[in-house]
């Protein structure tokens, strides 16, 4: 029984559909042509749908359109299979195509029914025409309103131009008055300005501090000068609180000013007059500096002279010897001091110090070489004394005691450090001294202590060698801070 049922499904058991039509030519061609024409129609419809969907990207229901195209395409394919099975018994393939057509048809039906309410809600062509007519009327009304506004705008522009001309005339008149006023203030070299109760600038005759009027108006002293304005602000607030005028001297952004501050009588705030006195303050600071420098140098000079006298006397046996040695050392000290007085607040350079101490010796006996190096006061005095003692020792015992002796003095400067070298050549054989006198103390100890440096002293037989290494210093001219007085 099972074999019999299976024989029904064997491919050999099937016959072409034309066999069922008794192979009648007219009947077969009727079925074949009809199915072929239907298939061609079905194939053209999805092509048209696909072309429509590709061009109309804004179509409301694109998924439904694609389902319809697939459904119709499969229907056409089903009819084509009807033509094929007239001569070939490919019924399994025909069944699969029909099954696919059935599935896509069912999906299309499922998707189509929910879309019916949405499609019905879309506006009809007549309602769209009515809406377009209403929009056209509204656009025309708005265009009329715009034209009316343009007319009104033209009238307002004309009125604005008239007002601007009047304002310009008034502004020019005020500007002329201000120019005359500014010219008078400029001739007097006075800056006048007003500030409100919060000390914000409301007017200024001529701007200072490298700022324009626009950069000053509306801002406070703290905003313009930072912490440097605090002493000035304190005096201005006191004038606002007491109503009593005050005078003061103040420094702002590197400039000194003499200010007169009074409270306004017709409005809340203050009015100030300011005169720049930077040159005067600089001269005063320079005078104070020079006065202090003179006191300092005189004190140092007296202290050094006293120490030289005490040390000279301790190492001499007679009064005449004391007088002679002290006189020579005092002249050496005077030579260095003359450099300081001549240079004023600037320090002398190392070459000048060397020449001031060795100038009375024969120049051909010295080789002097080195870069430009500036010295502070202590270095000028003590290095000068050390060079004097070295030269005195060379005259008595070293290279300058014989005709062919030479002395090389050289120095270098690197990273703020200076190295000064004294080399004797061609003199008698050198032997270290057994006694330490004042000269040895100056050469080895005093010079190094004065310049915060280090000294090395060697006595090779070919000639004495002395080397001083010390840091270079810079001098600056200081200025005062802020001073004021009530007036």
C-alpha cells in the first residue's frame, strides 16, 4: 500500500498539462497565449510601481508599494509556470511559486487593511485646492502688510535721519567745547576726571596710562591698575565719606602722579585733578640714592682705611715704615675710590680697576686680557687692594724685581662667574714666605670675603700664581612706594 502511494509522487508518474488538454493545438495555444499575456501584464505593473517608488521618495506608504510589486511579480511568474507545465511536468516548481505568491499575497493583505484608515485620512484633491486657495489669500494679505510696513519703515528712516542730523549738530557743538576745554587742560599739563559713588570713571579730560577714553569710562581704579590702586581708592573713599578734599602722591603703572581729590557738589561722586611728577620723583629717588651711596661709601672707606692703618702698623717696626706703606696703600684705595666716584651709581669695569692700580708701572711688563666685566663697589675696592699688594710684592721679590720679568693678568666670565688670574714669569725663583703680613691677608682672605669668592695662591719656582673666582652682581636704583597727605 505504501509503495502504491509513493508511486503517485514519483516524477515519472506525472504528465505534462497538455496531456490533460488532449494535446489539442487550439486549446493548448489558447491556454499558453492567455497565460503569457497575463504574465507580461503582471511583469509590467511591478516595473511601473518600482519606477514610481524610486522617483517619489516622499511616498506615504513605500513598504506597501514594494509588497504590491512583489505580489504582482509573483502572480506573473505563476502564469508563466502555467505555460511551462503545458509541456513540462514541473508541478513541484509551480507549487513552490504559488506558495511564495500566497505568502506575499497574505502579507500584502495584512499590511493593506491597517493602511485603509490612514489612506482615508489623507486630504482629497478638492480639499487640497481649497487649502491652497486659502494660503494664497493669506500670502496676499501678508504681502499687503509687508508693503505697508515698508512704507512705515521709510517714514521712520526719514525721521531717524532728521534726528541724527540734529544729534550730529549738537554733538559737533559739544565736541568743539570739549576741544577748547581739552586744549586748555593740555596746556596746563593737568588731567581732570570724575568718578561716581562706586568710583567708576564717568568722564576724563585726557586719558593716561596708555589707555583710550573708551577703555577708561565705566571702569574702576582696581580694574585699570589692579592692586596698585588700593592706596588711591582708600583716599578717594575717605573723601566720599567725609567730604573733605585731600591731596596725595601716587604711583600707577610706573608713573607718579600728584592728585587733588574733592567731592562733587551737584552729583554723587568725586572730581580729581592729576599732574604727572614722574621725573621729579625719579630725581628725588636718585638724590636719595646718591646721598645714601655717599654715606655708605664714606663709612666703608673710613673703615677700610682704619683697618689698613691698624694692619700696617702691626707689621711695621718704625713710624717711617708705617707712614710709607700706609701712604702707598691709601693711594691704591684712593685710586679705586676715584673710579666709583667717577662712575656715579654705575660700577667700574675690571680693566679700569687693573689700570688704576698698575698704571704707574711700566706698561710693557704687563699682558692684560679679558672681556668687559662690571664690578660692584666691594669688588672694586678689595680687588684693587689685592692687585696693589700683588704688584708691590712683585716689585720687591717677584717678576718686577728683575729687568726681564713679565706679569700676565687675564680673566674670563661664564654663567655669572668671573675668574681673575695673576701669573708672574721670568722673575727670580719663588719661595713661599714664612711670615703672613697684611699684604698676604688682603691677597688670600680679604678680597675673597668681600666678593664672596674663592682664592688660590701658589708659589711654583717659575713665578707666583694667584687666582680669584667670584660671582658677578648687578646694582639697581630703587624707588619709593605711595605717599599722601590731607589738604
